C-alpha cells in the first residue's frame, strides 16, 4: 500500500526544533531517509527535552503507520529508536500492509479499520509494551511524547536487521541457523500470551535479528489484541494477509493466540524455504489457496521440522498447537536453542 508521507518533517521536526511544541513524558543499520524527509533544513540532532534526542540522519525503517529513526539518551549516550507516528496519517486507508514474501510487495491488503487507526494503534502499542517490559526478546518502551497530531515512542534500539531484510539478502536459512532465532520469537510470543496479549502482526518486518549475537527483538504491537481470556474468541479483521490464518481472512471469530501461532508457522516456513507457503495475487485467491492446498516442505528439511510445521500450520485451530506446546517440540532439542533462550 502506497501512502504519501510528504512533509512529515516539515510538519513535525521543524516546529519541534524551533521549540514550538508541548510535550509530556509518560513513565514508561542505518539506512538512508526517504526523499521527502530530506526536504527540510533540519539539524542532525534534535533534543526532545525529555532526556532523549532524535538523530535525523539515522533512518531505521518504516511501516504502514510510522517512520523510525535512531536517537540517543542525552545522559548516557545510549542508542534508542524513536518511532514517529502521524496520528491522522492512515485515515480511510486499509490497515495493512506492504509485506508479502521477503522483498516482494504484497498486492493484497486487509481493509476495515479505517479512520483513527494510527491513534488507536499507538495506544494499543503503548499499553502492550508497558505490560511486556520484562521479556528480553520484546523491544522496551522508554518514553512517550505527543506533539498535537504526532506521537513519538522512544524505544530500545533493536540492533541488526529485520528478518525480512535478512531473507532478502541471504535467502532461506538452514534449520540450525533458524532454530535459535525462532526459539526467541516463540518464547516472546508465548510470554505475550501469558499476559493475554496476542501480537496479531507477526511477520518478518516486525522481527529484528542481531546477527552477531543471534539476539532477537519483536517489534510493533500496533495491531495487538489485549485481554481475550484463554480459549475465548474475537473477530478483528486486521493483520497482514499472507501471515493471517484462514479464520482471520474469512472474518470469522477466532482465537487470537492461535492466530499468532499460525503467523509464526508462516514465517518459519518462509525462513526455511525462501518461499511463502501460500501466495496469490488477490485476496479471494489467497483464501482459496489456503483452503484448498497444503504447502510441501523440501525433502532437504528434517522430518522433525516437517512434523512441527504441520502441527502449527494446521487449518483447524482446535487441532493447532498453542505456542506453549510448540516450544516443547523435539525439534528445538535437535540444536542449541536453549543457549539462546531468555
Ligand atoms: N526499536 C527499533 N529498533 C530498530 N529498528 C526499528 C525499531 N522499531 C522499528 N524499527 C524499524 O522500523 C520499521 C517500522 O517499524 P514498525 O513496524 O514499528 O512500524 P509500523 O508502521 O507499525 O509497521 P507496520 O507496517 O508493520 O504496521 C521496522 O520494520 C524496523 O525496520
Ligand atoms: Mg511493522
């Protein structure tokens, strides 16, 4: 989905630099910036007046709702990430997303959560992150600032590259390389579920992997679902279609925790094979493809992972493993996953 973000800095950073703002603090791979963020004559570093500054030349990434820049703690110099959400930005647009397979733009989006999505998403993300500060594989929230219609989330800087970028550059990963990465992803998701939070947008662009330390951070809780009791269902037509289960795509009532497990299975499949388990050019074809076909795993992969993926990408949610069960599978013990667990 293409969205115009022209003048983001014109609207936000310049007035901020000039001190025309009101802000409050609630407790709580450098890439080139997009063209439209280079238009204004802004300084390299902007003091956010709350103990953090924003580094305007250190663009970290962008999604449907936000642009993210590096920043730093003005006392310790420690790196942070600053997620800039323009609150009226997505009005009337489909809620998701530009993610398909690694490096491929999705032709499909799910619509339905129109106006005020950015504001609601920001609030959802803030509330969720405040409940999830304890887990080493979930990015931490340090502070929140609001400037009229722009919200800034000052977060832990997740070092490394997104799983999406890693797959785009190196293709599929071996089981041994993938195992510690997915152990951390799985344990973070399981932890969220114990706190009654379903992430609801598990996909490669929302996972950062520090390749040096094999340290994983889960990002982006803007579409999360909170407070659904175990075994209860909800209906929420958002998410990223290629990573969404049939029940989500069909607009049925579904268990949001088991929907996360499905998304986890899709990225596991994609990471190990370099292919999406299901792909279609339009929404109805995608639903049809998931309903009627079963993806095959290459013979080079082990029987253990084939069995685990079958239990995760099980179309009947009543028979699908939950995340706690996924983590007890024998595939994890085939390598050194536990060394990287947190
Ligand atoms: N804490 C962080 N540390 C490093 N990079 C980050 C961090 N947060 C976000 N990013 C980068 O910015 C990108 C966009 O961030 P995020 O996914 O939170 O935005 P979004 O607009 O909510 O995305 P989506 O399109 O999935 O809704 C990420 O894919 C990642 O590359
Ligand atoms: Mg994202």
